[in-house]
C-alpha cells in the first residue's frame, strides 16, 4: 500500500492541522489540546485559540538549549530536543530537491540563489540523513 503525506493546514487558522490517513476519516488537530503528546504540550506556550508565532517557537528552542548548557556544566549529558546543524542541512537539501522537482515539471524557476551545499565535501553531504 502506497503511503502519502501532505501538509493541509488552514491558512487563516495556523494552529490547525487537518490529518487524513487512507481509509480513515479526517482529523482536525489543534494546538494546546489534551489529546496531544507530552512533548507537544510542553512546547505550547499560549492557550488554545491564540496563535503562537515566530517568537514563541524560538523561545522553545532557547529553553531546551539553556537546559542542556546547564546539564553539561553540571557534568550531566546533553538531552537535545532542538535542531542541530545537520537538521539545517537536511532542510536545505529538502528545499534544493523540491526546487529541482519543480523545475523538472515546470522549467524556468531561477534557483541559482538557493543553497547548493557546495561548501560540503561529497562525504559530508552523504552523511546528512
């Protein structure tokens, strides 16, 4: 059975996600609701019905990073939970691949300004998963 994943957020409701699995009814998922897992609830900074936004997303990253800094300073191992440089590289590879796929379907998109990751050696690029 083929799997398909698509983002189907509602433009005017950024805290809503429509989730549809094949053969199942669609689910409408919203932020700050009790059916979310503990990690999602811990990352929620405002009550349901209020948009979180850019600043709150960075606040979550800073919270996790400073907790790890304090752990390492006290001799404990870091726990992570925040993006690494390799996550950023994967994101750049995704963008580059998406633009390449779009160009294959509809040539003409100017992608010369997108990161080509040419600063990495072939071995480093292969190590990004």
